[in-house]
């Protein structure tokens, strides 16, 4: 659920190692680029970490303490290979720095398509730049899709966020937790995209619980053609307990300032050697011949070990007494999922036991949820259009009222019909959702 939280922001923090049993993790439109960089938080001079690498870090502030901040200023480099590990250049057209278009920098990075399917991988690999392999990374970049037009169902992958190379990061091998993993984000002419002006954002991930090749998940957030767009992403590895991957990994992406995709409760790795190897540009088309079209990048910045405070949408487990982490699922007998229709809805649930809110997969935090307990535990909430709310509970659901009716209701994996339930318990007539 893409909502504004009224709880205090959860500040960036230094994570423990992966082998830690207490995760503390949340398991579970056209607009010009309005912000040059959300990473330039300190407002002071940057401290040079390595002149040969051209990497800099802003001085820590309250919102960046514990993070390494990296500004990849393309104007400081001669060739893309000075910044990235450039490989798999199938188009035969080497990536290059160009003077136009740019945002407010001296030069941008252009990767051009030929008749081949792929331009190149351009990976910023952390260990090769003097950092430990991180378990938590935020990055942002600007992208200008130049002259790209897609036929129906075509897809274009634009960025590795992240890529940990191995047999489990692409292709047909399973992702075991030790053999790599990845997410290639991009745009596609699917899901009612506003073509040809823009195409909707997608996530294509290889993780331990995927089925088939990779998990391809569309959104309704457009990336606009022939203009600058801002894309941001945050990935946090799962923790590991006794050699087993916990379901507390996170992927979260924003397009032009709006949260476009979020998935929690993920498993990527069982080893410190299989954390986040790198991030960076990618051009890969499935469908049309895009010869002459290009992807142009600028403003690539990275935060290791956290994210800017205004981009941390972590669920407030410590602040909301009615919210628990997905990892605490075994404390309750049942799981309830409320999938809303494409308009705002009010609903109320009655349970003859205990109920708490949680977030997992598509079920995300709803800050309007109120839970009271007397003879019954009563949940009251407002659901935004097309969202999913999740709960764990003991006992039985005895009444459900909603206006309008939900799209789907599920209890522990079985779909239920709201018409099979009264609006209120028999002994509390007149307490349903206000129909005015």
C-alpha cells in the first residue's frame, strides 16, 4: 500500500551481519525531475575517499550517519570504463559520455541499441572500488530514453538494482542463496502504458523463492520517453539464522518521486559472500528492433548502509502497537488478506480473538488501521484504491462490512465470500460501516 506515514521517519542505520537471528526488518504522473539529488544531504564539502577512483562521500549528518555516500560525477571521468565494469557489449556500439542531453552535469552516459538485443552491462562493483560487499544499498539515477518506441508487450531493462553475478542471477538455474541473484528494472508496453509517450515500470527479479525464470512484476508508474526521469531504488538483503535465509529482504523503487514498487519478505542469500556485488546501467530489449534508440543516464549516486531519511518508508513496527513483522507469523493461527477494488473503501472486521496488522509480499502497511478490543476485536480502516491489507489473527472472523465491497478476501490461502458474513455480529446490530 502506497501511503503517507504519520509516524516519525525511520532513520538510516548500520545493519548487523547477515547471520543475525533478530532481523528488525519489514518482512513481509508525468513530472519532470524535481530534485537533482536526494543524496546531497550534508550541505557541506565532500571528503575524497580515493582520487584514483573518483569516488566521494558527503560528510555524515543526522540523516546520513553510518552511510557511505557515493556521487558518480560523470564529468570527472574520461570513459565509462573508468566508472563501471563494462561487459557483454552486444550492440557493438561502446557506451560513451556525451555533452547532450544532460541534467545539470558536464556530460551524461549514452548506451545505444543496434539490431542486437543488448547494449551492455555497466556495473559499479563495490569490492573493486574499495568497499565491503554491502547488505543494504540505495541508489538513484536520471534516465532519458532517446528515440525508443515499443510495440505491444515489448520490454526494456534499464538498470541492475542490484546484480550479484552467478548462475542464480539469470538464466535457468535456481537461485540457491550462494550462487548470485539480481533484479533488472525497466519499462514495458504493458499494463495500459500511455504509449508512445511513456511505458510502465517493471521489476524482474531472481531470488530464492522465484518460480520459472524470474519474477516479472508490472506497475502502473510510467517512465516517459524523450525526457528526463528520476528513478530510485533501495534493496536490503535478508538476514540469516543458523545458515537459513530469513524472509525479511526488501526491494523498493520510486519513479519520478512516487513509490512505484515494493516487495518485502524476500530471500536472496545465505552467505556474506553473496550479498550485493554491484549496481549500474543495463540496456536489454525483448521485442522490437531498437536500432538507433538509446538510453542516456546522469546523476548516478549511491548510499551504502541505509537510505536518505525522506526515502525510508519502512513500516513503523516500533511505533504502531497493532503492527507486527511478518517473521512473527507463527504467533498466530490464521492470516487474513483484504484486496481492495479500484476506489477508496472503508471496512470493518469483527474477530472473536486477537488480530494484528502485518505486511508481506503485496500486503503493505496501512496507517489508517485502528484495532480495538472488547467483546470482539474490531478492525476499522480506509483502503486506498487497488491496495492490499494483511493481518494475522486467532479465533474466527464473525462479521465483515465494507463500502464498496472488496475485490477479494482470503483466509490462510483460501478465498472467502464476504456475502457469507453478516455486517455485524448478531449481538451488535447497527454497528456496520456508515453508508452515508
